């Protein structure tokens, strides 16, 4: 999909507040609400926009263990590993990586015992290294987009 400066303007506004109405976005960037809606629909179809979501504070919801786990796993074992873990609650993201770990998993758990069980399951597939997240001194939810 070819994006122009108006697409980027829409995306920038949605990154700031995905609950903005098409009318509000149109007013900010100089389009009508139907034109904004059509551009958003096309970006969704093209998977430029993958979803509209909410950013939760998991700690306030009782998930006090926030960790990154690196897993050194043979590359051919990644698909069965992903199949096994797809229903584990708390896994936020699984990333393929270069370096010491083929996979990096970001997850939250309510208790250390839950975390320990998950690490044990992961360890059946390869060596793991767990990094506890203490704080987010810098956190961004968006990247400024332009046509350049």
C-alpha cells in the first residue's frame, strides 16, 4: 500500500489516541470523517494498522512479576515450542532474535511460583536466562511518522 502524508497524519493521531473519532481526526488533519474512515479501512486491510488496543498497567492488576526470558533453542524446535506455549496466560510477546537467544519472551505473572513453572516449561526446550524488569524509565507507545 502506498502511503501519503495524510495517511501518516492519521497514524500519528491514532498513535496518540486511538479513541479519537474520525470527525476529530479529520478536523485536525483537514479531511472529512468519511475520508478518514476510508483511509483507516484501507490501512487495516493492508495490515498497516494491525489492531486498536489498550495499554494496561499490569502491576496495578496484580501481575507483579514482569520479566524477559531469553531462550536458546534449536531453530527447528521453535514451531513446536510456540505451539506448546500459545495458551500460557501472561505471555505478552514472543520475538525471534539474533545473539545469544533465538527467542525472547516478555511475560507477566502474578506470583513467583507461576513464573517458576513457566521457566521450567521453557527450560525443557533449551537454556533460558530470565531478566526481571524493575522499571521503565523511558517508555514510548509511538513513533512519529512522516513521508520522508
